[in-house]
C-alpha cells in the first residue's frame, strides 16, 4: 500500500492546495463592510489546507514505508484490488443515488437518513447473521441514521443558516 498511498497523497495535496488557492482568490466583500470571517472563501480555504496537511502526513508515511521503492521485496506483493474496486463502486453508486435521486425529492433529513442507513448497512453487512442479531443491528443503524439526518439538518439550517433543499 505504500505506493498507492504515495500516489493518493500527491493527488490529494494538489486538490487541497488548488482549493485553497482558488478560495483565496474569491471576493472578500470588504467593500460591502462584510467581516473577513464571513467571506465566501474562508471555509473552502481552511478545508483545502486541512486536505493538503493530511495529504502531507500520508506522503511522509508512505515514503517512510517504502513508497518510492522501484522493486518490491519478496512477500510484499500488492493484495488483489477486486474488493477495493467493489467498495469504491458501491460508495460511488450510493453517493450518486443520494445526490441525484433522494435530495430534492424528499425532505433533506429523510434523504440523509436513508443514505446513511444504506451506506452503513452496505459496508458493515455481516452475512450469516439472522434473527435477533440482524433485527437489533438494523434497528441500531436506523436510529443512528435518523439521528444523523436530523442532526445535519438542524446544524445546517439553525446554526449555519443554510437553506437546505
């Protein structure tokens, strides 16, 4: 994984620094008397810096673990990528379904709760469990998803004053 981490860290660092640079260039609205802290580029700038910093940490870790090595040592063959690709496709499909199908067609809190429940169930599914264990697990996921859906809605609408679809 050091090689994959090395490549991923470089891509993420470019994205983070690009986001920080572009948000720095956004209008600051000083001519309107707006506080610098409420300028539209503040949050994207900080998020870009955080992404770049975390990518730098990943880069250092991958270099330390031999990410630049040209030849692999015996026994260090990469694991099969089939499971990783399957999980990536599943995450992309769930996220796309959330954004393209759920959001805007039902209340935001319900769409978010359904998305979170589907995501957790898809990635934490443990086959062979039935009966009470399955019912208990599904109820816990449903409660968690409902809390997240309502919490995100309240946070964005009442704290950040963002109108949600």
